[in-house]
C-alpha cells in the first residue's frame, strides 16, 4: 500500500522510480530483490537508489547504494547493517 499515489509525487525521478517499483509488485506485495534489476532496467536512475534487504533473522542491510545517494550520505553504506 502506498502512502501517497504516484500522481502526487512532484519529482520526475521519484515518479519514474515509483512507477518502476509498482510495475514489479506481485499480488500487491513489495517487489523481491530478485524482481529488481535497476542497473539494467532504469540505469539513468540507479545512482539515486538505495536498496535495503531484510535478512532471515529480521535485520536490514544496505544491498545497493547509488553514487548520488553516497554523495548525499557522505559515505558508502553498501553491505552495512542499519539496525
């Protein structure tokens, strides 16, 4: 369930990313990591993305962090746990 609709998003980049993620949903569920390949499918936006995966024990880890996100955060968090 989205908190806002895609039509309410002001940023063209966020609109495209949201539409991409929506297109990958299965039965209303968020996409699985295996459903996503942003580097191949939306390469012009991959540098803005941060993908977080949930481990079987319930912890969360940064799976992929694009270069723009790294610049904003000031460090590369790829592979780091966020708990």
